[in-house]
C-alpha cells in the first residue's frame, strides 16, 4: 500500500528530494502518486515532522 502525506505536512520538500521514484509532488501539502510509489518508506524516514504514513 502506497504512503500518503497527512495535513501535518510542513511543505519543506525533504521527502521529495529523498524519493527514488519521483512520486512526490509539491504543493501546500505535498502529495504522493500511489501509481508511482513503490512503498519503500524512504520518504517517511526522511520526513522531519512525521507527516507521512502508510495509506
């Protein structure tokens, strides 16, 4: 199951830079494309505010 970014997102961009698949897009709250996400968890490990959870 792909990861998702919650409303706790600080829009810092850390996760987008860490995603090996390029599945994360910028915005007020960043978004993960579930069709591209490979469920590796790298983004969740990188998130400084814990806003990324398995969805």
